[in-house]
C-alpha cells in the first residue's frame, strides 16, 4: 500500500520525541533524511506514527512513493529506496501526507492499527 504526497492534510496533534534515530549517513535515492516518531492525537487510537522524509533538491513529489510492509516503511525516490522500522503496526489505508516545499520535507501520518 502506498501514501503519496498529494494526499489531503494531516490531523492535528503534538509531536513526541522520535522513537528511532534519524538516518542521515548518505543521500540515497533523493531522500537525505528519514525519521520515524510517535505523536499523540485526538483520533480513535489516540496515537499515530509520523514518517518524515527530507527530499534532495530536484526530486519531484510525483517521483516519491511510500510503502508499508508489516512494521517497516520504505520511501522510494529516483529508482532507489530507504527503509526504516516502525514502532508498531499502522493503518496504512488511512494515511495522510503533506509536503513542505520550503523545507523539502514530506510528512506522512499513519494511525496506529487497532487490534
């Protein structure tokens, strides 16, 4: 399943500290930074997972794809990919995305999957 940057706005909430460290070792496939964190929200689960990907200059949002497989997320751009672990299962069908052009930051919010 994928969530694209053209998805509608994001739900409100305050950001919690990242649960995984930021991966900034090298520029891979147009993604210069990939961060996964948890946020408290007012939705049904009360929590969501926030995936932030900083895109290199020249990468178009139409060339970016975000896929969730189990508790992993993969961000693909320019024919290459970067992956990170998610802290829990998410409802990828209810994801929302936003792209900040000035910061070149794609933020995808996934509600925590209820069991």
